[in-house]
C-alpha cells in the first residue's frame, strides 16, 4: 500500500494519479518520466489508488476525467493546474511552466487541457482497445 500522507511523515515527492488504461495518460507518464531528471514525481495509477484506503477520496469519474496531482504538503491540483505544477519540476519545461503561472494563462490553459481530454478518443481510438479513452 502506498500512503499518500502518513501522520508525522514528510513526503518529498509529488504524487500524480493517472489512468493506466488510458493511452494518452500512459504516453504522458512516459514523456514526463523522461523529463523528470531529479525523480520528483511518484506516479500512481488510479486503479491502484482506488483499491486502497487513502487520505483523499475522489470519485471514480472525477479521477478518469483529469489528471490529479497531490503536492508534498497535501494540496490537490487537477487538469491544467496539475500539468502546470509538473512542468515547473522538470528542467526542460521549467520556463514554459513558469509562463503558465501568468494570470492570463489560466483560462486558455484550462480550456486547452479540457479540449485535449475531451477529444482524446478521436486521436487515440486506434490504440484504445477497451474504450477507456472515450470517457
């Protein structure tokens, strides 16, 4: 069992919950792992997360709808805000990640993330055999 926050324990890594059945999520994880030179991200499939009792509870649909990130201090980030938080962890995307924190980027960034998530089946249907990309 992986505990996200144990009482009295300091967690240094960011935990990212992803859908291991989603091809786009798998590809995102693969690319992010290549960029995570300092190993700051701990990847946890939402399927594994749902099997155990954790400090945070999310609905099954909510977890499959967008990427979830839990910071070392316990803050929750979802969707674009999770991606933005990850980008500042990676040296190769740090500057772009910082640019995403400009207040004017919040609306377009969220809109682009939602559009990609909504249309993932359109691009991944050939690789998505079980229909999980169609959520």
